C-alpha cells in the first residue's frame, strides 16, 4: 500500500504531537500506526522503550506486535505493542512493589463470577440485602443477573461511584446494589492476595500515572509516545488513562472509527470517543480507500450514513456512484427459508470461491453476531467439509467436553477409593483418556461377571468393575484387549492419586493423565490426534487440542498465582465456572476458514467474507442492555447528582429504546429511525 498525503502527515508529525486519527474501514489506520512507529524509531532516533502501542484486546496486541517486529531494524527490551489491561497491570504492579506492598493478582472474569455467585447464594439464605421484589432469588441466581452485576460494579469503579452515592440515589435497586458492593469489596480486601479486576486496574493505573514519581514507574519511566489502535473500543477507564498519560506530558495518538465500535456492552460508546477527541485535541482524517473495492466502499458509506450522527463524523464521506455490474460482482444477498438452508448456501458459496475463483480457505471468513452462532457455524460447516477455525471465541473452559473429561479424571483420582462410584468410573473409561467405548465396557463387565459366577459369587457387574479398578491386579486375570485398556487406565488413576498426595501441582496431574492416554491403535493419544487434526476432516480434533492447550495454560497460571492452593480448587473452578477465564481461541493455521464475531473481526483482512444471520432480532440486536440494574444510566445520574443538574428519567416502556445500544455502537432509536432493525427474513450477505 502506498501512503497518501493524509497518512504521510500523521507518520511524519513531530514526536510530541498528540491527536486522534479517524478513518473509515480500509483507510489504513493500523498501517499508518505501524509506519509511525517505524518512523519514530528509524528516522527520529527514538529508543524502543520510549514508544508503545496499545490495543483494547490481547489478540489485537499480539497481531500488532508481530507487524511492528518485522518492520523495525533493532532489538527491543520488551514488546512494542500491548493490551491496555497488560499496560495497566504493569503500572500498578510496579507501583505496589516500589512501595513494598504485596504485588497485585489479576481477578479474572471467572473468579469474579464465582465470588459474586457465592455472595448472592449467601444473601439468598440470610436475606441481608433488601433486593426489590422484582429481583427474586431465582433471578439473582441466574448467569444473566451476575453478568449485569459485574458490569454494574465495573461502571462504579470506572466512574468513581461510592456506595453512599448509590444509597442517596433513592433507587431501590441501586440501594441494594450499594450494600452488595460493600460486601464484595470486603471479600476482596480480606483475600490473601491483593486482587484487582480489569476496571480496578484501569482506575488505579490512572492514579499511578497522575501521582507517581518517575522512579516508581520502572521500565515505563522513559515512555514518551503512546499510540492506540481501535480507540473506539475504549471504555470510560481507558479514556481516563489517556488523560493521565497526557497529564504526564506523554504524546498520545489514538486511531479509530466510532462507527464500527463493537464494545458497547463493555461501556464503549461514540460519546466516549468524542471525549477522547476533546482530551487529545487535534483531529486527522484518513479518507483514502486502500483495500476495498469501490462497491464495498460505497456499501460501507451507505450503512454508516444510516447510523445517525453521534460524536465525531468528520471521516464520513458520501457514497460514490457504482455500476450495477460492479455491485453484483462484489456484494450479494441470499434469503434462506431455514437455518439449515443458510448453512448449505454458505458452504456452497465458499466452495465456489475456493474451487472456481481460486480463493484460499484461509483468505475467507464468516462473521456471525455472537459466540453461540460461531459455535454452531463451526459444527455445521465442518459437517459440510469446510475447514474452519473459530478465532477469539470466548467460552468457559469447563464447557468443552474434552476439558470436562480430563479434569473429571483428575477429580476421580483425588476422590478416596471407597467414595468412587461405578458410574463415575464407567464415565471416565468411556472418555478418550480411558480408551474404551460402550461395547468394550459391556464386554469387560460381562467377563468380570462370568468369573464371579464361576467362583460362586453374586456381586453385580458394576460393583465388580469398581473393585477391579481399585485393584488393577484383578484385571490381569482376563486376557482381552478391554481388560488391558482398563488396567492401564486404573494404573493411571492410581499414579495420579499418589502424585497428588505427594504434593504435585494440578498442572503435573493433568499432564500425567494426558501423557498416559493411548489411542485405539496403541499410540500415544497426542501423536494420533496431532495427525488427525491436520486432515481436512480433523476440525473437531483440532478444537479439542486447542482446548487442552488452553487448559494447561490455565493450570500453569493457577499454580503461579496461587502456589499454596490445592488441586481440588482448580478442578472445582473449571467444572463449575460459567464465565470464560480467558479467550479460548485457536491459533492461526493455513487452509482454514476463519469464523469471527464483530469484536474479533476488528483489524482483520480477508479476500472474501460471509456475514451470517443478518435478520431482525438477531443482528442488529436492539434489546435493552443492563435492564435489570439500569447500568446504562448510572454514570449520568450520579454525575447529575454531583453537579445538581437534572437528568432525563429512564424509559418507561420497551418502545422507548433511546439508551439501548447494539453491537455496531449506535443507539437503537437511530436504527429504527433509519429503518434498520425492521422485520426481515433470515439472510446472509457475501462480500
């Protein structure tokens, strides 16, 4: 790509320049950011420790780090691109260590959900908090309520809202939430480690930047220039951190497009992006279309115009006239009468692209509205022989069958022999790590029963199996493949149990089970699965391997963060968690179609794209966010109370959805006013 005049002006600006760079998709924002870093290091003579790029997510930071790394011609003391959370954690940790305090531990979403669930369960028993009648115990026990409560707590942290202010609001829901906030903070303060969640880190990092002396910042003290990609995803805490950076005299360039924000459910909004512009001052507009074909550029501009005006719109341009033939060859729409016909059509279109037009599988993508749809597409397209990989899909590790299998086996090994049930043993034997199917298990029980009858006994077959698994030597009396498989597995459980008593970590215990597992042909399971995963039909096996890699990573982090916790705690956390601890994403592999959500699609580029499930009620989704706790009006209401001004009362019916936000970042009233979200059949769009 050849840089245009607007890009060159940003790239060659003075190192001390701050501002916001706004551009539509395909105008080269990320490329300009990378070129700016290269220019500062190679042309301006700045040192790598003086420049840092930040992104809202770790996945985007990893991709940006790779792009920068191959462009610069010098060694760096650390990564030049980091996620905002990682940067905040380093700041907070450095400040606490400098003060001689205990280093903080990151409170993951899964950990926070478990704490909230335990507090809510305790409150349901003793009724300490006077929740409104509408928020019954059954409502408060739901996953959806806990998700809203986590968002509410994060909003309180980012906006600096104290429990006293919630009590003074007069809102029954907020008064109850204030009491819960006090209990939640008390639990965190009483924990052995100093825990911070993501919102705490951002708030505390902003404070560190405002007050800390350069000597307390450690490796970050020389920092002079910060560049932020996808700045439209910044929450209130992220904007506060930008202000703190500017307060220290650090130059900040933020690149973004408020029209494509996908983080409204986290608190990002066009209004916050406008505040970011106010904090940084100068605005640069990139309007040259570098990677999109004319028809796609015209489509993007047409859709953008339908969103309505909110915040900054300097980058919007009127759609150019494009011929019908060009549009037809670039963008097409298919209306399917059923979901399965939609899957068939998607598979057919992608196969046509691959075979007739020569588009590689890894240059195609399917974008769906949410993780649930991505998971369904992954299964359905694999069944239609389309090789796929789901990128950045967030789901609890415990929801993966292979993870539940191996963690369940470790739990079985941790259970005393006399408490192991025959049902649990049979379930473990039928897993890939047990190596036995239902037929083999039936044969093994039958052989054990025959021996028992020959000896005049009457013990049931299930009990005989339990006794044999407790004493593997009994299985050597049977000369059959299934008995040898069961004997090997029984020895694995026994060895894992002994290792746990000797103090081995959960990471070591999981590895024992994985290392001892064998495929049907006798090879180690990891060898057999690696070969299967490389086949066109091995998508499910590849997904299982990815899940196991994520599990071992989680076990390693657990051991590092809580070295004195026992393995039972990790087992319970994995099997009971309903919130992803981390992004369970598959690595890049050649020859795979990428499945994405709008959030994970940011910053990516493909030759051919399918947008699936574009229909009313699904995409865009105009349902209220935070309706139970009304988090969406929290910051404005409290701020109005602080300043003594009035605030508009909340919507009284679902018809007034002014505050409801969709994944595109626009308000739903604007969508309805422009005709977006009206009734339509199930459809897909190919680009």
